[in-house]
C-alpha cells in the first residue's frame, strides 16, 4: 500500500526570524493579515515542532518547524458564515437543522440567529447545543411553549442522541459503556465500533446524559481521543496525517424522541456524514 502523504505547508524558522511571534511569522510567510493568522491559530490549524500551538505571541526559535495544512495556508482564512441552514425536519413546533462545522449553536452569528433570519421568526430558540466544530442534528423550537416542553423532555432519558466519531488508535471492543462522572455529575456514553483500522477507529456513540464535552472527554479518558480534538485530544502529532484534520471528527448523526407537543408521535432526524468526515475516514483507510 502506498503511504499517504498529507498536504502540509512547512516553514523552518531561520536565525533572522528567531524571536518573532508565531502570529507575525505566519502573517509574513503566508502574506495574510495578522487577524487571518490569528484565525488559523484559533481554529487549531497551526503546529510548531508537531505540537498544536494557538497562542499568538508564542516565541519562535531558530530551527523550529511551523506547519499548516496546505489548504489552509493557500487561502486567507476569512471566516465565511453560511447564509442558510439545511432543514432536516420541520413541523408546526420544531426545526431540526444540519449544523455545519465552525458555527456556534447560539449567540451572535450563531445557528439560532441564522435560523431566525432564515424564517423571519424571532421566537425560535435552540433546545440544546452542539460544540462549534461538531456537525449534525440541532433542534430548535418555534414557540416558547414548544421550547419549554422540549427542554423538559431533553432532561429525561427519553431522547435518543446518536453521534459518530473517529478516534485515535485501534478500539478493541465491539461494544462498551463508559459510566464516568464529569464535573461531579453522572455521565454515560455507549460506544459501538463501526470500523477499525491500524491507527484509528470509526465509532457510534449513544449518550444518556449531556455533560459538557461528554463524548470528547470520555473517549480521551480511555486513550482513544477524537481525531482533530485540539482541547482533549492528541497534542503531539506523531502521525503527520493528524496535521491535516480540520476539526474534531464528531458528528451528531441522529435524534429520536417522543414528540413533546403531539401524543403518540415520534420526532426524529438523521444527518448524513459531512464531506470532511468522509475524507478523514478515507485518510485512515476506513472509507472509499
């Protein structure tokens, strides 16, 4: 099998560049603004000596190697907000949309604000949240009554929340459960292995609880961190393929629950794998 060669742009720090900040060095080498360089670091795209660095004022030394995925280095990373969200399911009370990576669930320029502008309904509220770089099913309520009913149900175990992830290493067990407290609260994640390769594993995760970064923290705790997770994942890129992964490979693929407003009816949605996730599967020999 031919070894895959990830496309990475690398720079070796010269004696003349010694002492420069990483932000200024990137701006100069890539001919971009300092803001654009900072965006690259904020998005965890910059590695120094195979360590992910996001501090703008990180001081460089002669001989340091600075690496950036070539696709990122070739284009000034001006953040492009989506103009419209894809609606997976809609009825009189709820939307379930397909959230892209790089978009907050709520807040300025977030998914909630975007779906309000898209529909003209300023009463819409996000029922739950996904991390900025987690893709997939995100649920919104159209009215306050619908919102309160959904949030109450979301706090129970009657909501099936399914995720897909690509984790580092060969996950040996076909099925397992992580029942481990997070921040003093019980947290339960059920893991099913979907495909396995030499260096990575494709898993499906069903969570009973919804603690902050639960899946990311649980998988990191058993030494199978999610690929691309710069906070809880691999901090040192022994494998050069890790440098090219644009975000954490975590996707909210499905929601199923009793309809909060209509008796004897199910509310469910499925989100297909996004393109960058499929590329990552292929990169680690688990996709076509």
